[in-house]
C-alpha cells in the first residue's frame, strides 16, 4: 500500500501527539504531591527524611521535634491515620488543648495557596486544605520504618 503525502503528514502529526501525551503521563506519574507538600512545609523542622534530625529550624525550636518515621512502631505497628490527620490539621487539638509548637496547618492551608492545589475555587478553600492534609498523611504513612 502506498502512503500518500497527506496521509504521511497526518501520521507524523498523530505520532507527535501520541508522544506528547505519553510524556505528560510520565510526568504525572512522577508527581508526588504529599512529598512535595512535605518538603515545602514540614522538612524545615522535621527534616527531609522525617526523622527530625536535620531540619534547619531544629536549633530554634523550644520543644524537641518528633521522629515521624516511628508513628506506626509506637502504635503497635499500625499507622494511626486519623490521629495523624488530626494532628497535622490541628484545629480540633488547639480547641481542646490550647496552643502548640507546631503550626496549625488546617488554618495555614486555608489561608495560603499551594503550588499543587492552586486550582481550587476561592470559596472552597476547605477542600484544598483537607486534600493537602490527606496527601501529607499518606506521605507520612510511606515514611514509616
Ligand atoms: C515550626 C516547626 C514545625 C513545622 C514546620 C512542622 N512541625 Fe510537626 N511538629 C513540630 C513540633 C515541635 C512537634 C511536637 C508537638 C508540638 O510541640 O506541637 C510536632 C509534631 C508533629 C506530629 C506529631 C508526632 C507525634 O509523635 O505525635 C506530626 C504527625 C507532625 N508534627 C507532622 C507535621 C507535618 C505533616 C508538617 C508539615 C505540614 C509539620 N509537622 C510541620 C514542629 C513542626
């Protein structure tokens, strides 16, 4: 079968589009929202690995920074997902126990946009905040020893 000039042009364009789609998919696979949120908001205190040993703000903190890789180990091997979510959010905790050393991320995420959740509508900041806390909780789950 002979491929005409027009067909050939179309074929090349189709292959081009396919390659673009494939490369976008590959990039999407690499994007790890929880990890990126963690590195931009938490690593300054808890360290890049979550062990609390290399965060640049560590020397300035009054309280010791907990090791976030032993949350499951300290809970009989089960990662306390809901508890960790609530600790990161912090709004409930502050209501019952008063101020704490760690920022209240539930409030912070409602007030500052994220590099990764920028597309939430203005009136639905709460969904953005919860999605970010959820992504962070899931990332901490993956950091467990
Ligand atoms: C300003 C420093 C600082 C930053 C930034 C910070 N934390 Fe914390 N974090 C602390 C301190 C200090 C504690 C110990 C409890 C307290 O004093 O509030 C803590 C406690 C925790 C705990 C409870 C650990 C346990 O053993 O009970 C979790 C979970 C946690 N942080 C997750 C995060 C996540 C996720 C982020 C990023 C969104 C973050 N932290 C950002 C300082 C920080």
